[in-house]
C-alpha cells in the first residue's frame, strides 16, 4: 500500500489528497503562479477546487498571507476559471 500524500486547504482547513487540491506557488523570483503539475519550485499553498474556498481565501486575503507576497487579481480569476472548467 502506497501512502497518499495529504494536504490541508488554506480556506477550509480540511485535509484532502494532494491531487484533489489546487497548488498556488510563490516562485523564488517572487512571482505567484497556479501550479497544475504540483512540481513548481517555490513556496506553495493549497486550495480546495470549489468556489466557496476561493471566496473565503479572497475575502480574508489568505493566499497573500501564506505566500508572503501580494497576490494579483489575475491569479484569483485564473483559479476561478480552473474551478469552473
């Protein structure tokens, strides 16, 4: 049995398998990107793939606090597009 890596959603504080969450990364250069591969270099934060979690993260500014840099509005819009499909 292989162990499934679990990660915690920043907004809801629920644990999920890593593949079910979206990873948002602050690269070593200070850029913020949505990491669909889960392999980008840098500090990462995880969000559930639902609009409620995105709304909580946006309203409480959780991504900026976790990544320690301001998160541009384009990133939130990109996350919203990914969630909606």
